[in-house]
């Protein structure tokens, strides 16, 4: 496949008032992707997933083979281009047009790599999910994980690549991280964090404290990031402030260097 084919793949970024919404789009633009959409409506994740899958039915995308789905708290770099290339190769080796792929993201607060969004969907898997939406598009804590497990175990069309595609949860509002911490704690994943280190962090320490407290008190159990969450830590959010458009390029350069360092270290360890 050509570079033109790779960079013509549509990109959809799911957003819910993340501080890095514009930055996440800039990252794709910097790589050369041409068709970038942001779903930033105040609706649940499952509703956004349905609208994403419905793109495969539009006349505009009738000949489109692959679609990228990302999140506004992920900063993508060159690895996502390689992942698209590998996905095209895998798809064209199949005869059923079914494929779902992921690479690796580096976690800001866990300091580790995890299989992660961006996910790349073939048009075939998107249509299949729509046809089976009642059982596949569910309002559960991890709806995309549910689809991934089904694609892996039932359809045998899931591929995971050892390619670092993004940095996750850098530059987020403390209120956003309260939400993220709480959801992971509610899933039993508190041990994934160096909690003592986060509690000492002047920007995010209180977000972790409140998340631990809310989990114990069972005051919030949904995964949805609502307007109420934006008011959890208003002072901390205000101190951090917006990312101004004129600062996006310099911030991108900062994280490009971090990505390059992490990517080089990962590559050398996996030679």
C-alpha cells in the first residue's frame, strides 16, 4: 500500500472535554492524515461507538477499507502509521474483510505499556458489529473491550501489534483524572499505579485521594464522564488551564521527544 492510502484512512477521535482535544487532532494532522473527525457530543461511549460504526454505511466511505478510532486523551506518533500499514497487510491476506487491530500505548500514570486505542477497524467488522449491535454495542464499563474479545474469540480477526502508537493521559485536567482513577479502582486496578507517588503529585494527588474515597463510599460507579465530573476539582483544573492554540506545536514537540525516547528504549529491549 502507498503512503497516500495509509494517510487517507479516516480518523475518528472520541472527545469529552479533554484538555488535549485539539492537541490530539494536531498529532494526526502532523503525521499527514487527511480525514479527521471529532465526536465530542455529550453522549455515552456506546452511542459514540454506534455512530462510528455507522460511518461504514455512508456512500462517502463505500470503498474505504479501514477506519481509525482514537481518544482525545491519546497523543499519537509515527507508530500509528506503521500500525495502519500492518493492518492493511493483514486485511488483504484475509478473505472475509474482518479485522480489528491495536498497538501499544505508554501510560502516563502507570509508567508501562498496554494494548490500547487507537484501534483500527475494517469496514467489514464495523458492518458486522452493527448487524449484531444488540449483543455487541452495550452500555457496560468497557464496551470496546467487549467487541475486542468477541472479535478475538468468536471471529478470530483480532490482531495486536508490538508497535508503540501513543502516549496516554498526559496533560489532562485533574477532574478528568479523578474520573479515570475511579473507574480503574472500581475495576480492581488500583495496584496498577504507584499510588504513593501520585498522592505526592501537586497536580494530581488530590484527584487520586478523592477517587479512592469515592470508590470506598460507592458515590460514583458509572464510566461516563459527565459535566458533574468537571466540577470535582475546579481549582486544580483552573490552575492547569487551557492549552492555547499557539502552544500546541511546542507541546507537541515536547511529547515527540518523550515518545522517541520511550520508543527507542522499547525497540532496543525487544531486538
